[in-house]
């Protein structure tokens, strides 16, 4: 039996529903042996979990996730084992956070002008205190204010119809920020692009090679959203390019129907070589 591993999860610091303390409790209860918190554009949750760790707790690795875009498409870049106080990682996080706050203000303006939806000023002020406010936070607020019956309907009828300018950092900027902070940059769910886009074959190899030129060191080879075929292809690609492999569920608490440690790796299956190497080098 190999250790139970989950290196991709989110707390309420970004778009999850569990506080870092609650998430740590759930990690313990789920029997996870090695975990990382990868909030979007934030290290606050990682610092809180680090302060809460007790002897005998699972091994913990600082993580982060950046939403990126360039002329070739969108990417989610994960960072692991970095120095959270390094200037380079702070620069990437601050830029990503600033983009999210700009999107929040644009969405609030569009809700008012296109749908006649406004919120009490106290709720608007609360949104601006969040580390990474996004559409899930607006959906919950709409339900609480009686403007939508469910979070799902808030997305379908209103929030997904708001068209705000795209504000992303480049994958090169994210990768360099992680590397310069002593961390390991990893491409999250490599075969999934924008929306329902599925990227495979030569196109995926081209994307990975381009990111490797920028310093990419790993692929998320095990992931809750993969079929068995996709998982085999991602692991083969990591082996072909001699990249690290990571395993993540993308747990968001009650925001998504995904369980902790749901990475598609059978308890009796051997750990991929790239994942063994990642764990050896990070710990």
C-alpha cells in the first residue's frame, strides 16, 4: 500500500468552502498521508495550515495555483515547495489577486447595469475583504439576498452571462515566479483547456514543450477528472518528457462533488515513477 496523496485542493481562502482549519480536519479524517493546499493566487491558507500542524499529522507541502493565458490558450500552473515570502512568488500572487479584484468590480458593475442586481454596501465591502472573490462568492450572495433560488441557477441565469475582459498572467510569469522562489512548477490537468476543450496528441505535446522551455518541471498525471485512458496518456507523457508527476483531487468542499484524495490512483497500484521522484525530492 502506498501513501494516500492529494496535492490539489482549495480552501475558503480562494473558491473552496472549508476554512484552512476545517480542511486540515477533513484531511486527517480522510486518512491522507501527504497533501498540499493550492488556493488560487494565495498563500494565506498554507500559512494557516502550517501553523496548525501537530506531530503525527500528514506531511504538508506549500502549494498555489495560477490561472494563466497566452496566445496559445489557457493553463493552470501549480507551484509546490516554494518560499512563500520570496519576492517572485509574492509578485505573481499579487498580480493574480489584483486581476481577480478588477474582475469582481467589473462583475458588480455588469450585474447592476445589465440585470438590475445590487447588493447591500456591507456585502460589497465584505467581498472586497476576501483574498480571491469570484463567481462562487457572488452566487452565494445572490442566494442569501433572495436573488436566486440556488447557486446553480445563479450561475446559469446570470453569472455565466456576464462578459468581463480576460485578465490573466502569462504561464511564463507564473513559472518563473515559482522557480525563483525555489519551488516546482507543474501543469494542472494538462489535457483540459478552456471550458470543455480537450487537448491531446501533438497539440498537447507542443503546449508542454513550450512550457518546459519556460521551466515547467511536472504534470498533474493523476486527477479526479481523468478517465482511465486520459490518466494513462498523461502518465505516459510525463514519462516521455522525464517530468515530475503529481496527484490531485481538486477538492473544493461543497462547491464541487469531488472527494478528498480522489485522484484515480488505486490503493494497490504502484506509484508512478515521476510521483515517487517528486515526493523524494520535495521531502
